[in-house]
C-alpha cells in the first residue's frame, strides 16, 4: 500500500509548480494527502491491491 500511496503522491506533485523551499513542498504534500483522503474510491483502491489484500 505504501508504494501505491507514494506513487500517487509523486504523480500529483509533478503536476504542480515546483516548490521554492522545504516549507512550500511540505504544504503541497499535506494538501495532496488531504485531497486524497476526501476521495473514498482512491483510498479503497489502495487496499484492493494484491500487496494489501487481507485473508478472509
């Protein structure tokens, strides 16, 4: 799951203007992670990957 989250975050950050300093980068990261939290389909998709499926 962590890999999928990281790849999604990097993809989204690549579409934004480059951060000028560490603080701007941190704001962009937090903003993108919060945006992801508001998308239930995206969160479910992270848990549906083969690497994070739970045995039933």
